[in-house]
C-alpha cells in the first residue's frame, strides 16, 4: 500500500493529531514517515527590501521551533516503531515546498491537518492544505 508518508507539521495541536494519524497508519502498513516543517520568511515590503535586513533572532527562533516540532514527530514515530526522517526549510509558499518535498522524498501519501477555516478567514488566509491537494500528485489524507 503506502511505503513513505509525508507529515507536514506547523507545531499546532491539530497538526500533531495529523502526525499521530500518519504514524499510526505507517505502523499498520509498514511504511516510513518523513516529517517536514516550512518556515515562513518575514514579510518585507517590495519597496524597502534593500533597506531591511533579515532579523537574525527570527531565523534562530524559527529554526529552534522547527527542530522542536520535528523532534516531537521523531519521538512519536519511535514510540510506534516507525522509521522517521525529517527536515525543514524556509519558503514563502508552504504548499509548494510540501509538494516538492513529497516528490523529492518519493512519498506516496501526505497526511496533514486542515484548520477548517471558512468564509472570510479562508479568503484572507487561504488554505495550504487545499493548495497541496490542487498542486500535488499524490493522495492527501486530511485531518480536522
């Protein structure tokens, strides 16, 4: 069935529920998991980009948070007897990074959370999960 499952994580409780679902499925079918976190870069004005430096403190804190999130996935996978690899990267379009990582890691399933935003919130914030479904070429199991 599935051999490698991508688990995108954003650190929320909802994404950890999706991790548990993905790890549980991997344990049942003998698959491995790949945990992945996307760090959103600090937004900068297109006009002021020459004058704005990336805050090194943000980079350090965001990388530390990513390491914590991925360590938690490793802990949960190890407890279930599932092999887990992981990485994180910075990208302004998380859905694109997730789709690309699924391809690079030869994942045949993505298990991820959806925050279930509706109406104006969804219009403003978008849905990374929806974008992954539309732009990816592997099945996506959505946890809500």
